[in-house]
C-alpha cells in the first residue's frame, strides 16, 4: 500500500512538471515575434542611402539673358536704357551694349566699342586670359600707356570708386585718367572670372559718356 501511494505521488509530480513546461512553451511562442512575417513585410522596403557630408554641390552658372537694363550718368543726369548682349568676334567675351553704340574688331585682340554718332568717342577693349598673362604686367603697362598720353607726366590715379568698375566677380580694379581741353582719356584694368580686362575710354566734353562706357565694361564676361 505504501508503495502504491509513493507511485501515485511520483506520477502526480511528473504530470505537474509536464504541464508547467507546456505552459511555458506556449507563453514563449506567443511572445516571440513572427520573424518570417516581418521578413516578408520588410524585404520590399526601399533603403535610402545617407547623403555624403563631404559631397559638394556643383556650382550653377547663371545664364546671361539677351537684354539688361543699365543705369548710368551723363553730365550728372541719371539715365536708364536697355542693353543687348553682344559677343566679340575677335575675343573670348560678351558684353551688354547700349543701342547707340557698335562693337567692332579694331586690331588683333582689341575691339572698339564706339558711339555711332561720333566714332571718335569710343572704348578700346582688351581681354586676356589669366593663364596667358600677369595682372601686374598688364596694370603696369596701362600706367605706362597713360603716361605716354599725358606726354610723360605722371598719370592721375583714380581714387573715386564710383569711377571704377563695380559688381559681382570684379576685383583688383585700378584706373588712371587724363583730362584735356576737348575731353578725357581713362585707362582701367580689372579682373573678372578668368579674364584680365583692359579698357581705354576716349571721351569728349560734348558727350560725357565715360560712365556709360564704364557701366557697359562692367558687364564683360567670358563667352558661355
């Protein structure tokens, strides 16, 4: 009889342990995620690569329109006119030109932008690539040229910034002028983009178009 009770107690203990293990397995099964379902749901998700912080944006080149409004002074009076984009036939630049002026090749690597009413009123334009010449040499040459125009006298250096080219991309502006009875000769050198620009303006007192020439000269840029 004692053995019988011992056997019953042992069977009861085994059954209890099996029931506990089965309950634990069901609980674990319910708590664990369905990895197969998640894999199926996520396999079609597009992976977006992270942006490279070191990657630099490409510069955007601003296109020049066919027309541009220029504001300039004539004998102290403010004028505003439309200028048309014009390319040089001889050199690697374009310029916004006012209607009453014409651009023509004067000699190799030199253009003349002249007043149609009087061709003696004009601006000589020379553009040189920075890869082909030194700014210092061009600036010194301009000073020597102006000294020759003033018959050996020291040319007057322009200190008024309003009489020098201004605008985005323009740097290292320097200028000289010679004032005579009939008019003014102005020599200017500046850098813009990959160009060294040299301007020589021959103006007459009857016209006073130096500032108009200057404002057109500011728009010089390499051909696109």
